[in-house]
C-alpha cells in the first residue's frame, strides 16, 4: 500500500505536523479551539462557552492521535479533560444535534477504545442514544438541527459509525437498523446519478415527503459543495467498513470518481465544484476529509483498483502540504479551509476539523489512525 516515495513524503509531513502539535498543544491546552466564521479569527478558547458546537470533538481527537503516535501523556491529559468538560453539554441537552457522533466518537469513544474507561463507554452510548432519538421514521432519516424546517444533511453520514458501534457494543440491533435506514435514504435522496451529492434535503416530518433540496453551504441549489462530496466519500466508505454492504462501497467509489474528476494537480479542491469560474475559492478541509475516505477505499478494493484511490489521496496530501502552516506562532495547521459560500468571512481560514482530518489521513498512511470510526 502506497509506494516508497509516497510513504516517505507522508512520514516527513507527519513528523512536521507532530512536531508542531507538540508545541501548540501546550499553548491551546484543554480548551475548545475554533474559528469565528463571522470574523475569520481563530481562537483557542472560541468554543469554551459553546460546548454543544459540532466541532468540539476534533481537538480531543487530535490529542488522542498524538497520544497514539508519541505516547505524550500531556496530550492524553488534554483529551481526557476536554471529554469531561463536554459532560456539561449532555447536562444542558438543549442545543445538541445530529453531530453528537463527531463530538463523542473522537473524544469519549476514542478514550474507551484506547483505555477501556467505562465512564467513556457510557458517554459514547449516551451520545448514540441521542442520535438515534433524532431518527424520523416517516422520512427514514436522522433530522439535522432543531432550528430550521426538518431536514437531513450529507455531513450526518459521519455520525452513523457511532450507531454501528452502539449496536455491536450493546448487542442491540435498534441502533444498526436506524443507521442502515438513514444510509439507504441518503443513497436515494442525496446521491445524484453522476456521483455528485446534494448538501441538504428538507422533508415533511409527518409524511416524509421530500419538499426541497436547498443551497446549503455550496454556491447554489443543485451545486456541488466539495466538503459535502468529501463527507459522502468517507461516510459511505465507513458505512461499508462497519457493515460489509457493498452497495455502500459502490456509492463511496462513485462519489470519489466525481471528486477525482474535479481536482487539479497541486491545487486544493474548489469550495464548490460547480461555482462560477471567476470565483476561485478553495477548501483544504475537503481535501483532508476526502483523503481519509480515499485511503480507506484504497484499502477496501482489489489490487487492480488501489492505485486510483492512492494516487488521488496523494494528490490531495501534496496540495495540503503547500497549505500547511509550519510556524509555531500560529495555532493551526491549515490556512485555507472554508465553511460556507454565503459567508465571505468563512472562506480561506483555519478550521480545527481540517487539521483533525489532515492528522488522521497521515496517521492512516503511517499505519495507525486509532480506528475511532471503524468498528469491526
Ligand atoms: N458539518 C458542518 C460542515 O461540514 O461545515
């Protein structure tokens, strides 16, 4: 898997990332770093008062990956403290949403997998129960937020592994049933024939009728938000790895082929693959997430197919290297992540999720990503 040149490029890249994280972990500590999308400013404490934010699992997740790679007890301590602080989000409950998978899979479930801590196991099961409770049987989908009309979003594919884990962990098929129903409905309503993907689908909560497929974070309704494509590549690959259902593998492959057809050598993916040509906005986080999915695809397919996905993952990682910020004065790894086409201040800024998936992709090629999302 991956030839010698690619492996040595990735191991040098990982070494630089680990060196920087060893330093900035001391500066960030047990806080919840994020970027304010309205000001574009990264703040190591941005989310300390917004504990329900969907991004709050990524920093503890990075610290667990660092612990696996280096054995650094300080990183483990940060991860554990962040996990404990997140209990307050459970207590408050209001404000929690479909993204409890991102939040507790990379914090509590990572902890449980590494240390067998029973309190962490309970937290992960608690999160899975909240996620399962958001399932709408009429639509066959997990509802995203509470604030808008009932809708499901492609990003939620990344929360589904938590349900597969909970099913196996409790020997209770309810969780896996909900996960499968959601994945099947996403195949039907989100994936277009050409391998591109809708971001959001609005449904009638009483009848399940599909009402609208709006713009979401991309350039227009019917466009192709690259991070949404990346969530689908990785999310469907994970659904396959957690179930063995080859229909899910095929969807991941077809979205990957669409993604691969839209990226250029040496460049990050565009924020939207169907954006007007005069607006060249990029998204480093889409590259990092897609790279994780492509690496999993390369491992899952036969010998004669592997290179398609390995080469594409390497193309993305080489583009990410150009965006990597080596300065230890800056508390992030990637500069050019983007949140939403409609919010200009959220374009070409750092985001903790971009950094997380960069580290995870490099760790995968290094041979150990902790498998926080693959539950064999
Ligand atoms: N899950 C939210 C996003 O990808 O921006």
